[in-house]
C-alpha cells in the first residue's frame, strides 16, 4: 500500500472526483478527512465507502470561509496528529447565461470557491507541514485554463479561477519547497461526474473525436494522477500541472 500511515484532507470529497480520490487513497492505506459543503452527500459517501471510522471522517465545510477552513484543518490535525496531504478539489461551475448579463456576485462566488478556497486550505495547513518538514498539496485545476473553457457566462469566471489555481500552485511550490513540501496541480479534461452529468453524456461521442485517446475522463483517471503526485515516486516533482485529459490539450 502506497499511502500507509498518511492522512489526507480532501475537499469536495463527496463529489465525483473527490470521492474517487478518497476511495483510491483509502484503498492505499490512507486516512481521509473528507470535507464538503453538502452534508447529505457526505453521509452517503460514508455509507458507500464503508471504511471503518479509523480511515474516514467527514466534516461539513464551506471552503470559501477562511475561519471555518482554519478551524476544520486544525481539528483534523488535532484528531489525527498529522496531515500529510491536502487535496484541494472542491469546485463549482455555474450554469452560464450570456456573459455580459451574468451577475457580478456569480463571478465572485466562483473565485471564492475555486481559487480562494484552495488558497485558504493551503494557507491553513502550511505551518503544520513546515513544522513537519514535508507534505503534499495537490490543487485541482481544469483543462479550461489551457483552452479557454466555454465562452458562456459561467465559463469565464470558471476558467479564470482555474488559471489562478496554476499561479497559486507555482508560487506555493516556491514558497514551500525549502521545507520538503511539494505543490502540484492536476488539470482534468471533461470527466464524468455530477458536475458534468447535465451535458457530458450527450456530448461525449462528438467530444471524443477531438481527444487523441478517443474518450472522455473517468473519476478514476484523476484519482490515479492524485495518487501518483501524493506518492514517494513524485517526491522530486513540484510546481507542475499534470494534464489528465486524454491528450485534449498539449502544453
Ligand atoms: N468533472 C469535470 O469534467 C472536471 C473537469 C475539470 C476540472 N474539474 C474540477 O474537479 C473538481 C471536482 O469536480 P467534480 O467534477 O467532481 O464535480 P462535483 O460537483 O461532483 O464535485 C464538487 C464537490 O465540491 C463540493 N463543493 C462545492 N462548493 C463547495 C464549497 N464551497 N465548499 C466545500 N465543498 C464544495 C460539492 O458539494 C461537490 O461535492 C472541481 O474543482 C472541478 O472544477 C472537473
């Protein structure tokens, strides 16, 4: 098992990709603190995974609230004695109307969750990782930051927030490298999950024609990448963005 004796704090853990990451990490021996804004889905997750209480705890958390994030991470450290891995996965993709008519509040909400939330979590866990001289931070971005996303209302703040995640990843990698902490991003392409269920099933055949590997993503594809970045094998990799999209974009 590749993550034995390690504890990971996973945000958005009851969603498609977060759930797959949590399941995969548990199977590799990790203890998971699963944080999500959705209490019902967290309960459902605990039932689905069926891990014993020692390997999974859940916490209701809005990652856009810094005080709550700090409290949740401090509690996770107190409960487990350590946090080795942070998976910044919580995200929100608004349904778009014409972009010039989108509420400014919507723009702010997307940035609050997708960018501020990742910064708040990283900031809250950093001192603990510095004190322990090690840790892994994995930020979930999106292929949208490379190809510009969709031009509809929700696509513009979403793409901007996910590009911001790449800058955050690189600057945190510089700030934390001296302490043995790696910071990397994963940029998934279109992947089956609750976030994409309203449009991806109908579009996947057409979309797959433009993907060299000929299919869209599955949550386990992202979980595999997160496992690699969290593992010993990735100990000399930092500040990178791992594109997991079947070749949809090349950097
Ligand atoms: N599915 C895709 O095609 C795709 C592609 C690129 C990037 N991503 C990114 O992957 C991540 C996971 O997305 P997913 O596809 O699993 O979507 P999802 O909607 O299934 O999961 C997102 C999870 O985040 C949680 N969440 C939302 N707002 C939150 C908040 N304020 N605080 C805490 N939790 C919150 C939701 O409750 C949900 O469980 C997101 O960051 C998303 O932007 C997804």
